[in-house]
């Protein structure tokens, strides 16, 4: 995937996550940093050094791949030490670095084992350790958790965050998993079709998405969207009038009559029943599916021809077939231009 006009800076000691769907260019961008892909225009700096024409091995980076890529015939110790031996580093220095990395990652007991005797999580820690012993300026991680099961992903995610806190490492991390991005990144860069859509803190992207794509990609469950028409200070969804009041109604009233906009609202921001504040958006709905999740449940509901997902506390005891009224606080409402999909600031 070609990457177009990508301009990013990564602060020393920062975790920057590149996220987006498969084929969006995030791995290509990482490979450009690593020197595995050529840059056709612009400059790439690591520290103060322009490295466009510097060989990958001389860029002072270490890469952790999706596959563990361990040598099956070597022990954990030898896997960790192999790259340092190739650089003809003194034996005492190799020993010190390997022991230090093993201590950081809890691999002390496994140094004599072969990879086949390790679990998936332990193998991934060896792959991380092989990067740590290099003591690079930048760690590049390409979906390193995607081969692990859900429990191990959570555990290894925590290991990487502890590693970052302990080493103060600069990390550029690629994933397609937005939950992984939200939990790991100091900042997140969202990509689509080779183009950077938005970069910011997880909170920035969640609260103030720049466009519909970012709004729908960040957050789980995904944001609900509805095409509506302005009608004075109200919004019309098919033949359902969504009544607004207060400051947001005044802002909507400034739109030309019948202007189409895309309304966005997150499942977790929909509330059931009474207690709506002034200016809240009221959405009458009929529930057709309830997914029980313990202390929460996902409600699949319909308003006119619009499918809505709401995430509510399970103690409300909502049943399939119930007619309910959702409300949404005005500051949780997002609007996007129906043509450009850019966020509207009314």
C-alpha cells in the first residue's frame, strides 16, 4: 500500500500507535522507518540524523514482527544473544545485556529452553527481549500481539507498557486493533487508504474525531450513525422528529432547511428512560435483540429504518420487543458533513 504525504513526529520516549484497517498503509510506514521500503520523497530523521539512505542495520532501530521469528534450534539465551554476537560485541557485554533483558521480561528460568518448549506469550517475550538487548533509539513493533489468544494479548500488552515505563523507550507500534491502540498509545495516528486521517491522544480521538471514519474506527462498540435533515431546531430521521432544545438547538437552527448531516453517537452514551437534561436528544426505539454481558448488555434497537446499538447497565432488565426511549446528552452528539464526512462544528 502506498503512503501519501505522511508527516509525523515522535517524541523521545513516546509510544506512537499507527492504527487502521488492513491495507491502510500502516505497516508500509513502519517498514519505511526501518529502511525495508524506500521513501520516494521527503526526509526521515532518527534523532538529528537523516537516514533516508542509511542501511536498516545502521539505523539504530530494533523491530518486533507479528511472527516470533525465533531460531528453533537455539536456546532462549542464544536467541537473545545472536544479534549481539553478529556485531562481535564482547562476551561480558552480551552476558550483561541478555541477563538484564531476561530479568525485565521474566525469562530467567527459561534461558536454557528451546522455543518449542515455550508458550506463545513466552515466545513473544523472547522476541521482545531480542529487541531490548540491542538498546536501540527506536523500537518498531508490527502487530506483535496478533498471534496470541485474548488473555495472552492483555497480559503481553501490559508487559510492553511496563517495559516502556522501565526503559523510557521510544516505540512506534502498528496494530489494526483500536482497543490495543487506545490502551497503549500516548498518541494515535489513524490511517486510511495510505492517508493520515488524524493524530492525537486517545482522548482527543475519542472526544473530537476529525471525520466520520475516525469516529467509527475509534471506540468499541462502534459509533452509531444516522443521516438526518435539519428542520428548524429539530432533526428529521425518516419520518421521526428528533427534538432538540437549548444551545445545540440554536446551532442546528442556523443550518439551511433540509440540510442533510450525519449524526453520530456512541452506544455507551445512550441512556434509558427519564432524567434527560435540557437539550438532550430523545430517540424513541424498539428493542429487537439483547446481548447479556454480565454487568452490561448490548441493546440492538430500531428507530424508523435505523439500527441502533446501546450499551447499558444490565440491571435495567430490558427485553426483546420492549419499546424504550433513549436520550443523549447534547455534549455527546457528533455531526459530520454528509458529503466530505468532516466533523461539523456548529
